[in-house]
C-alpha cells in the first residue's frame, strides 16, 4: 500500500529520485516498474506485477469502442518499463514529460497500488479546484462513511 506524498526536484536529465521510504516496497516481487500516462494529465507508476493484470484486462476489451481504444492508446501506448538506478532514480522520457507538462518539480502521491506523479504547479491547481468543488454529501457511495 502506497500512502503519502513527497515533493521531488527532477535532475537535469529528467531523472526522478524515488523517495527512500518507497523504494523497496515499489520493487517488491519484481525489479521492473511501469510508468505511463493518466487521463488527467499526470503520470502513474506501478510495480510491473501490479501493472500486468491491468494491461491484460484493458487489452482484452474491444478496440472497436472508441472510448476504450482511446484509453488503450493512452495507457498502453505511453507505458514504459523502467528500472531504478543504483540510487533509486527513474528516467522520465521526453514524451511522458511533455504529456504531463512536467517542469522541474513534481509531487508523488501514493494511491494504494501505485503512485501518481504530477507537475507540482499543476497539482496545486488541481487539488485546490477539487477542494472547492468537493461536495461529499452528493456522493452516494459515501453514505455512512466517516473520518
């Protein structure tokens, strides 16, 4: 389970240092990671063992449905298999950097089975907008839920 967030600066080669608290857990059961695009213009990072069932399920769906084929193109088309270097960095490709409009500083957000990676400025805008628009009482699935 990945929880929490970390703000990280990319180096001059677009390498992202995975925070130490996440490195070992991220590589459990495999030495490979998958980084891909997310429809909300961020990146998602999975351990490959978590990613493979998602990819198989997605690719088993009909590509004749334009919404499904668009999602397949996005998630699988941008997917890159990566390995951490000796100091826990991953290289973000130019195409993924451009897709997610990542500049120099990113925020890594734990999402249970994976991480979202956002440009820090885009994240600040996104979360502030979400907080203004959030009306929890309108979400039926949260009936009876309490913090």
